[in-house]
C-alpha cells in the first residue's frame, strides 16, 4: 500500500501527465525537460522515478496509459473499471519502483501487473455472481412470486451500421465469457499483438501452454460467433 506521502507524490505525477498531454502553451524550459525525458528508455525513466523525478514517471504514464486502459477494458468489458484498474496499475509501479528488475522489458512488467489486477477483479465478479444467483433462486422459490415475460421485439430490421456495431459488441461479449486463463493470452496476442515470448513472460507460463490456450480460445470464439461469420 502507498503511504500518504507517496500517494500525494503519485497524484502530483498523474496531474503532471495530464499537463504534458493537453497543454499547448508550455514554457521553453518545460519543453526542454519534456524532450529530455522523452528520449529516455523505460528503464532509465523508472530509475529516475526512484529519485522522485515526477516528469520521468509522467512520461512512463504517457507512454503506457492508453495501452493499459485498452487492455484492461478488453479483459473486463467495462471501461470505467478499466480506467480505475489502469490507475491502480501505475500506483503499484510507483510503489514498487525500488524493487523493479531490469532483466526484462518494462512493458512486460506493467502488463503483468495489469493482468493480475484484471484477473483478480474477474474472479471477484464471479464470486459475486454466484452469491447473487443463489439469492435469486431462493427468492424464486416463493409461490407468490410474479414473473415478467419479455415480449418479442416487433421493431424494424436493423440497418448495416447497427449490425456492424452488434457484431463488435458480440465479439466483446464472447471474449468476456472466456475463462481467465484463456482470455488473457488471447487478448494479449490478437488484440495487443504481443509476441508469444512476451506473453509467456507476462503470464509466467511456457510458450507451448500459451499457444495451446490461444488456440482453444480462438476455437471457442469461432463457435460463439458463428452467426456473425
């Protein structure tokens, strides 16, 4: 957990990131700082972060914030949650900066953190659904319970744009039904376009297992999306 002082420093860095992205009237000195940090490798940026360099951490966030948010969104199918988990990912990177090892790419490191957070949330959701379903069926056992029937949709046929939007939504829903052990490698490979080697490092699996899980996930999706093919 972050201390109060560390969290304040992190939030300052987050605010600074927004300034870097959206400001169009930066002073000449600030422009020089941005140019300097922009030329640094991820490893050097994290080393600078350890010394309290907010601009360095802001540059790391600029490089990876959209990627991590989009990745977690694909994992959870919930954009608001993805934004929250992406921010939590950066908080953990910041808190553990002193323990970071440069033996592998920073992208591998941050995707591993984001993956673990997303999977933990998916598992919490599953537990909540099980509890909710148990309560639902217990309530339905009452003979006085009334049921609402959904009437068939009598509206006009959807146009091509609607069908395409529905196809995209169907893909997202199908991915969301995959077990976590298949979902993560599939999204990393087919959406994030990560190499098998990096996926194996992120998920801490061997490449053979990664390839097998991706193939099974693709087969599952083809079956689910047969109506849209």
